[in-house]
C-alpha cells in the first residue's frame, strides 16, 4: 500500500513538473516576443551616464560640513577651487583645443544561469566604443557564479571587443566570478578580487534526472525518434545506455578542454592544469595561484582613481510600460524556477 502510494505520488510530481515546464516555455515565448516587439519599435531603452567623481565629492563634502571646523572648511574650499582651475588649464592644449582627461567607464554585470545581462552589456560596450580614446579604461564590476556555455561565451566575446580596440579592461570581483563568470573575468588586462570573493571553478557539469524505471513500472512507453546517431544521448524519460553515457561524457570533456584553452590564452603563465579542476578558491588564495592580480574591492579601486581620471558609470535601462514590468516580474520569477529545474536537467552549464 505504501509503495503504491509513493509510486502514485511520484507520477503526480512528474505530471506537475511537465506542466510547470510547459507553462515556463509559454511565458518565455511571450517575454521573448515582447522584447522583439520593443526592439522593432525602437523604444526599447536609453543609455544612462552618471559622473561618479561628483558623487565622491558630494560624499566628502557632506562629511566635511558636519565634522570640520569653519576655518578648515574654508581652506578646503579654497584648495578645491585651485585644483579645479589647474584641471581646467590641463585640458587646454595647442590651439586652445579642449582636451578631456583620461576617462574610466564603469560597467556592471550581474550574471545568472543564462547570462541574461549580455544584451545590456552589448549596448553599453557599443556606446563606449563610439567615444573611447586610446588612454581611456573600462572597469567591469562582475558578479556571476557561471551558467550556460554558449551564453557566457557570448558575454566574454563582448568584452573582447574592448580589448580588440586597444582599451585597457580591468575586472573587479567583489563576491563571485566562478566558471562562466571566470571565463569573462580572464579577458581583463587586470583582475581585482575582494579577499573572500569566490574565484575559479574552471570545470563543466551536467546532471539529468531519469524516471524511466518509474514509467516502465506503470507500463508507460516513451518513443524517441531521431535522425543521427547522437542527436540525443542521455534523456530524462527514456532508457539511457552505456554508449550514450560515454558520448555525453566525451562532450563534457571536449567542452572542458575548450574552456581551459580559453583561460590559458588570456592568462599567460597560469598553471592551467593545477587550477582547471573544477575547484574554487577565495580571493587571497586565487592570487597565490595566479587567477587574479590584486586583492582589492571595486570601491577601493575607484576611490584610488578618482583624482586621476573622470569616472563615468554607463548603464543601459530598458523602457517598459506597466504591463511590461508586470510580465517581466512574472517571467523573471518563472525563469528562476526554470534555472533550478534545468540545472538538474539536460542542459550543460559550466558550474
């Protein structure tokens, strides 16, 4: 009786999972269609530019106004006026041409399983490349635990556009750059890491639930028709063979080799065999292994540079109507469920 009850419950869960996946595909299709519609209409968003030097100055002045005596505040104000005058003179070059000081463009990438931020990153990089000059720099504040191979491959390719134009790229990791996230980070000329940021995980993993025996017990047949011997290897519903498992493992190994070659290409001198074990390390350990260059947070780096360059935060923001925002919230929640489901499924994420 108990065994029958467990079996019935298992069948119920399988049906629910199938229904959830179907609903997620529908929601995903609606969200994709809406995004394409906005692209065609030309009203999909706008670029925001924020001058961070001014923000740092405002923070400083707020503290000064509260804690410094009046005489010192006056002296500070006089010093600031002199510095501004000196900077204005530096901008004047031959023939009275107004020359801007070097600029540091700040980008943010918050990665999920599908590297969904890649479209935003693409637009921001395209905007920077329209105005960037030889002595400009880009700082990418990167946070990502990794995800799908092709998604993070595209994100890394977007960063290579900056290097291809000769721009210096610094990548700062305050919390995590693992697996596909590290694939992006290694593009940088310099990688900064907070002491306890999670770094590495240069490996590939995939896992697939299989309910074939449960279906067989209840006399449920699954017919899978393919053309091509390896069009499908491992499946969730059918019976998996040793040959299919071997082929799937072979594909994982090939992907891992590509990943290792990519990291080796961009981090010369790194002992790739020692670090491409799928393990991750904290920032201080990663520095000893050569995975990162310096132990420093993004805030430390920006505060250290604010007196040398003009710092601009570049952000692409999509324009959405209320209905779009509601549908996006629903789609985002559904996507999170899908991410958890498919991480246990047949897709092949890095981490």
